[in-house]
């Protein structure tokens, strides 16, 4: 489990098949990570993707094995050597939860449409990838949480498959989001609590037999269900 608060930035060193026949690829990063000593087998979120550290010959040379399915469902395949990536180590019991609960299980991708100044902030407008949009859209709520490339952000606007978030100056300087350009793909993980609320509502509806499906999730419905 993660919080969406980026702890370090890494440069992509390489992403290549381990062998010609292998179903997995080896991801190598040039990545200084703060805090406790690295442990082989620990979970690290790389641009919001929960990966297992498989080798670390030095603190600046980290390796992860990646399934091709992960490449198919995330934006990682679109990164080239030298690309800047967000890193976060997994939570330990007692660690502060400063962002929101992030699992590192990417729901899909979104394409950056525009990045425009909004006072001291930068407003990012994005569109969900069509193949996963129907699965993600129900969990996007104005003022709700979202993780973009592993960064915990608040949804400022939601309009069908497009949405907007604002980056404060601190977020721009501390994450790889400042390096994005229109057209780039980002990893998207919808809010875990929104998913839990939707699951509870579906279960409640199913218990009524042939009742019609529940209406769209709103803050009022979440409040009435005891989630906020």
C-alpha cells in the first residue's frame, strides 16, 4: 500500500526482455531512494505501478521484473531511456498517510490534452483511454482523489471521459509530472474508497432482487452510505 506522495525521482535506464523467450522484462532505474536500506523483494511504486525489487547492486541501480501484461495495461511501454519516473516505497505500520490510499494496481491510462497556467498552479486536462474509460469513469468524482503516475491528486473537474487536476508548485518540483507534454500517457488509479463504496452499493442493489442498477455515485449517496 502507498500514499501517492512521491519520495524520489528516477531515470529509466533500460527496459528489455530478460531473454528472447521470457514472458517478463527487466526494468532498470538510476534511482536514489531515501530512508531505510533497500531490501530485495520489497514493493516500490514506479510511476504508480507496484513492482517488486529484484536486484539492487547499488542504491543507484535498481532492477524490477515486469510482466508483458503490465506493459499492455500501463503507460510504461511508452517511456524511453532517460525518462523521469516517480518512486514511492511501500507504507509500513505507523507511517503517516499524507495523501490517500493507493494500491499500485493501475486501472488504465489517460492522455494529457493540455497543461495551462492557473494562477501559481498548472492545470492538467486529461482524457481516459477508450479501452478502460467505462471501468474508470464511475469512480471519478469532483473533489475526489486520483493517482496519476503514482502522484496523489484531487480532481478539480470531471466531464465524462475528460478530467482536470491542478499541480501546486511543490508538486511540480517534487514529481516527474513537470516533465510531461501534451500527448503523453499517464497511469491512472481511481480512488480505493470510491471503489469500495461502489461495491457496497452494488451488493445492496443485488440483494433487492430485480431492482434496477443504482444511479451514479454522488457525494450525497456516499454520505448516506456512511463513507464520508
